[in-house]
């Protein structure tokens, strides 16, 4: 195989760039016959950005020189050199694709191996950049999806809040005790019971008053005593309420939730009874607890709580100062005063100074801490309670409510019969 080594020299002239090549030697090969008489044929091809190509051939003897000022390809035997006017050899090949690197001086040279390494390096950088940006794209998509879900959750929450506000606005008349139908009243009170027994205020008070071992009677005494000492009776103010048809009526009936009662430190019969119902429902989850609404044919009524256990029944009526046949009183000197008639701060001052104490009275005794036994006969208990209130046990309209059940009947016997078959 003949291989001729070329040396290129860049000559910077005013008229242009000249590249000089000198034949410096030759080698013989069995594959390619060597030149005869030491004569070498040199083919020069000039290529300008692949627009056109010009080729010329000249014959050089050893140690002679060829000069050109344009990029060209030189083929000598089995060697091809692609050379640009700045003197850089871009690629040199031998037969069969074997790379060959002639000595070109003083030109900087990049061999095919260096070009391949550079190409692989660029490809690796491109691959890494693609992986990086693909990962960043996936992370950004996940972040955007998370933001989208959070926004959708906020929208759902806002929609629920708006719906709740709309429902509350639509029920404002009912909170003021104005109902367009008996069914509307039942639905409102049952919903109110759910709100009351699930309120944090009722749960906290129940937890505060609870003990590990306590009979139902002891639980009711603890709650009743707390109400007597820490709350007062406040009648609802008279308010004007607009009816759906446009009429305006004056009413003195407003339902307050446990949190409102505790914040105001008092309320009227339905407010105190609703608080008692909510706390008892949390303290005695195994008992049947009913909100009792009484009516006597007038616009006025009364509200209390009926509790049924396996041992018997209890009536809890804070506003009526009545607990299962007993009435609470504040003993001040020789006088007995209804505890709810005094402000909480005044009661606490009197009790802390020893000038007053809370007692429970019956026609037979007065005691500070009675032992309450449930009434075995609910009919007798209800009759006694209604009589103390000044209501006729046989003609009074009695309504019982739980979150899922209600009863409306006239007279004690009808109520007791309905409870026995419940």
C-alpha cells in the first residue's frame, strides 16, 4: 500500500490564503502499485459550501510543491485529505475506512477519532439535557395538576359554603319561630338537634362534667347544677320578621345554639333546653334523649328535655327550674331564690363568700345534693311536671323530637302510648 505524507503550510498573503503541499516521501504496497519514476499525481478539488466543486490534477515529483488558495481535497494513492484554507484537516481516510492522520504543519488537526468523540460528547449532552428537561416538565405538570386539584377543592368548599349560607338565609324565619307548615317546623327542629349535639361547645361542656363512673341521675344533677350556677334566664327580645308573602309580624321567639347560650351566659326556655339536650346526648349516648316542645293553644309554649334509660325516665327543665320532681333554689339567708333570676357573676360572688348555696327542694325535704331515682311511670312524671307548669296534662299539645323521629300528640296518655310502641 502506497501512502504519501503531505505537509501543508498556510501562507497569508494580501491577495488571499495559499496552502502549500510538498511531497515528502512515498511507500510501496502490494495492493496499490507505487508511482513510476518517482512521479506522483495530485488531484485538487475546491469546494465552496457545497455550491460547486472544481477539480484539477497535477503531477509532482518527490520534494516538489503544489500551492492553492481554496478549500480542496487531495487524493494520493490510498489517502484522502479534506483541507480548508485555514489549514485544518477535517477528515483523512485510508482504504477500507481506516483513519489516517498525515502530518500537516503548522495547521491544527482534528482526526476522525477526535471528531467521533466530540460527536458522542455532544450527543450525550443532548441526551442529558433532554432527560433533565423531561423530568422538569413532568414535575411541572404534576405541580400544576396538584394546584388544579387544590383549586377545585377550594371551589367545591366555596360552593358548599354558599349553599349553606343560602340554606341558612332561607331558614332565618324558622330560627325566629316562624313556620309555614308543620313539616317545615319538624325538619327545622330535627336539623337543629344535629347541629346542637355535634357542636364543640356542647362536647366540651360534656367532657368537662363527665366522670368515669356516674349513674344517669348523678350526670343530670351535675349538668343541672352547672346551668343553675353559670347561666341566667334571658327572654328573647321582640323582633319584627318579614314573611315570604311580604307581611311583617312581631315575634319573641328565637332559637340559640349551645355556643351562643354559653357566650351570652344565658337564654330562654328553648335555648337552655337545647343546651341541656346537646350535653346529655353526649354524656349519656346510650339513653334516649328527646326535646319536648309544649303548647297550650296560645302563641306561647315551653321547651324541656325527656330522658329515657333502662331504669326509667327523667324530666330536665332548666327554665322551669325542675329536675325529676325537684326544684333548684339559691338559699340566701332564710330565702329561696330561683338561681336563673340572678346574673352568673352575682351568684358566684354570693356562693364564694358563703352567703348563698344551691339546694334542691321537694315538698318533703331540702338538700344540697339529692340522689335522683328515675321515674318508673313516665305518665305520672309527665303529669306532675305539666301540673307544676300550670298546664292541663290531658289537653296540652306535646311534641317530642330526636334527629330522626318526631311525635305530636295531645295529652300525656297519647304520648306515653306512642313511646311504649316506639
